[in-house]
C-alpha cells in the first residue's frame, strides 16, 4: 500500500481515545476488511502496508494504530481496552458503507479481534493470525522479553524510546476475558485461526486452544515454516486469507 493511496482518518473510541487510521478503498463496497496490527506495530510500517496492499484486492481496508502506538493517543493496555479501538474502526468501515465486514488481527491484534467478536460482535467473520490463547504466557524467550517491556518501568521506557510505544503501567483489574474464552462466544460468526509451526512467540498449543474452544463455523490452518505475525507473513499467505475472506459468508 502506497501511503498516498490511503485516506487518513482520526477516529475516536467509546472511551474518548483518538485513533489514527486509514482507509484503502476497493472498487466495491461489498466487503470491508479491518486490519489490526501486533504489539509495537503500526499501520504505517512496511509489513502492515504490504498486507493491506494484498488484502485491498479483495475488499476495502481500514487499518489503524492501536492506542499508545504510532500517531494514536493514549497508552496501550496490551489487549484489554484495545477492543474499543477495533470497535471504532469497525464502525468507521460501516459508516463508509461496507455491507460485509471482516476483522483480521496479527499477534496482539489477533487476541483483540477475537475478544471484540466474542464480546462486542458486529462483524461477519474473524481471522486470528499468530494469536495468543491466554494471558501471561512466558514460556518462550521473546515473550519473556515482552513481559519485561510491559511490567518494568525501564522496559516501558525502552519500548517508548525504541518503538514509540506508550505502555500503561499497573496491572489489569479485573483481568480481561482471555482470547480462548472469547472464542467460544463468536459463533455463529465464522472464525479462521492461522498459526505457524515455527512461531517463536506462541507455540501451536495457542492456536489449538483457541480453535478447540470455538464453535462452528471455524477453520484452523497450521502453516509450515511460518514464523510470527506481520513480519513473517508472505504475500501468498495473505492472498490465501483474502480468498477465504471473500468466499466466507456469515450464518
């Protein structure tokens, strides 16, 4: 996606946070796709723009920065209040006029779109890519590094300086519904779970836990050799997801 081809927008969430977003149109208003990036990501980064470029062949795309990321205001709660950010993007896509709407999330964004679909609804299909099934997972080195960035003041400072990500301090109270529990609430909306067998952050048990707790209609794709989220996603994989989105009808 060329930045010049995207129409910028500033959205406002139900709790008043300004969200930086962009709309990449398609020739039809039949299908809209909302893309949610991973932790420390942004819709303006090259991997996200590449994904939007491919998906825009199948429908119009609304991409955005989660709170605390990029040019959005606020601080990230790493999967909790971010469902309000997705909801604002979904409502923006509906206001544009898209008749059918699908959310696609990567890593943290995957957790958020699953939670949004289960707790808020209002979409016609959901795609979770490289998503965690549960909170506080620390069994891989990358996730121990993520928790250091979230839980320590010097980790939050490093995330802000290096990636521009502003992380809320403190602890969740209450602890939000985890993705695997929210997955059970999504039906009858179709759910696609995509996960790589080479994911260094979350092993395949996370994909299976989300899929096993969800009800039909659901699909699980285990992608050989695929690593994690946007950076590892090939154009072929994104095209495959785009085809699934374009052919899937809500029940």
